[in-house]
C-alpha cells in the first residue's frame, strides 16, 4: 500500500521519433492516458529531423 503523504516521483517519458506521423499521435495519447498525476509527468518528444508531419502532430499535444 502506498503512503499518500509521500509524493510520487517526477517521471520523464522520452519518445525519440523519425518520420513517425502515422504513429506519434497514438503514442502520445497512450502515454498521456496513463494513471499518473499530470503534475508529476513530463513527456518529451525528440524528433530527429522528420520531413513528414511528425513535428506538427506532436506540437498539437501538451508535450515538449
């Protein structure tokens, strides 16, 4: 049983991506749907120079 007086750790999820327009939205939505407090979670999408719509799609979500 978790002690509710101790805050959960800060978690960073790093998603490297290249030419991922077909999959990045589903990936981001899956991570954001996790049962983890939003104030303790950050998601970083690292695009490796994609020339498709990966950057625009990722930019429409609350990620960095």
